[in-house]
């Protein structure tokens, strides 16, 4: 089932890496926001798929 997901990042490079590694399509991105140096992405994805994420220092 397709659901709305979100994640946050401390730098736009990490956000870009997340989008590219998880093959998130442009049409699936609902919004990207920036507040106090943090980026948040809201996107549609299959709830059965676990996205690739990296630790704080990767």
C-alpha cells in the first residue's frame, strides 16, 4: 500500500543522497521544507519497503 512518509536531515547533501539512493521519484515528493537548518521531506512510498538511511556520521 502507498503511504505518506517523512524523514529529516541536517544538510541538503544528506537529503539528496537519501532521494537518490532510495530512487524516490519527483512525482512522489509532496514537499521539502527547511527550518532551523533541518530539511524535512514528505513523500509517498510503499509501506512494505524500508528506505536506506545512514547514521549521523556517515
